[in-house]
C-alpha cells in the first residue's frame, strides 16, 4: 500500500462521512489533483474504498467515497506483508504479549463466541 493510499484512508476515517475527490484534496493540500484521482481509481479497483454516493459541487456532480476497510484491517494487511503470520498466529501473539483489561478480554470472548455459533 502506498503512502498516498494510506493518507487518503486516514482522511476518510477522520472525516467519518463520505468525501468527494475535491474534499479529500482540500484536506490534503500537499497532494495534486491528478494524484488523488488516480489513487482513488486504484483504491476502488483494490476494494480499499467504495463509492458511497453522488453529490453536487457547483455545476458538476461528483462521486463520494468511504473506506471499505477498517484501521485494524489495514494494520493486519500491512503486517501480513512483512511476516508470514496467519490470522491465528497474529491474534495469539497479541493476546500473549499485550496487557488487556478484563473488559477487553470479555469483548474478545464475545467475538469468539459469535464465530463459534455460526
């Protein structure tokens, strides 16, 4: 994943509502219009973002985008690229090394119980 893709995802996560390419560009003044538009196309092709709707901007209509992945999914994708850990190994390593509160552990248990019930 490129730095530009990560920057666009962060912008979408921070905004919490769908954004057009021009809105993303306004939040990232250091980026060029063509870069944002090409990156959005690549991100759509890779299912990192989705078209969430259409909005009118002055005379034109523009698509709005929202992320298709969470911050946690991105973190796991990036870690998977540099290691050969599968999901089980990754989760096990986190549980063994991280100090989690009882409420966090209960939440994890609830997630596991839901998966077991499927």
